[in-house]
């Protein structure tokens, strides 16, 4: 849940979930932390760029802030969609501020290998795309044509 305080250090296990975005299978590097799937913020931004739910990601080093702007196409920086292996990783709670459309937002995010991983449902809620989970097939579906609905 957004707002609850997670432990600062976690073990991130390789997520084996299959992900479809608007009907197309996408091979994201994802991690499972406390039974939630986390994906690299920039991978999601890249994959949603060009859809109605696109958003830009900028890093403000001076302010130690991640700036998210909804409705803007994503500018790639390199390294998006890179495979990260399947071993467990150390995940540290992201300390950077997250600014969503000019206002500070509360996200649970983890830094894994110098990349920020966000809970997919939190991004769905923030940018209003639907995220659904099918337990039987272990499949996550991202639908940018639908609005976010809590599971």
C-alpha cells in the first residue's frame, strides 16, 4: 500500500512474471520484493512512450529528485530494457524525492544496481493505466487504453 513504511533493505528476487503491454509481450527486467513486482522506471516509461499514458523521466542531480511528467514522450538515456540477470539482488529504498507533475509524490521505490525500480501498480495509479494479474498463468497485463482500477 502507498503510505506504509517498508523496510529500508530488502532482497529482490528475479520476477518470473510474464508481462504483456497492450497485447504485446515485453521482456522487462523485474524484481519481486515482498510479493510485489517492481520494474525499472525508465523501462516502463520507454514502453509507454507514444501511448496516451506516456510520461517523461528526468533526473535532477542537484536536487536529488526524480522528475516525472505525465503526457510527455520519454527521452531515452541508454540502458533501457537491458537484461540484469536472474540472481537475487540487494534492494535499497530509494532516498531521492519523486516529483510528479510538479508536486512531491509518495512512491515505494528501490534502488537496484543504480536503477530505480517502482511498483507497477503505483505507476498505473499515477499515470492511469490498468494493471492486471492472472495468477494461473503468472501474467501481468498493462493496458494503456484502460484506466487504473485497484485489484
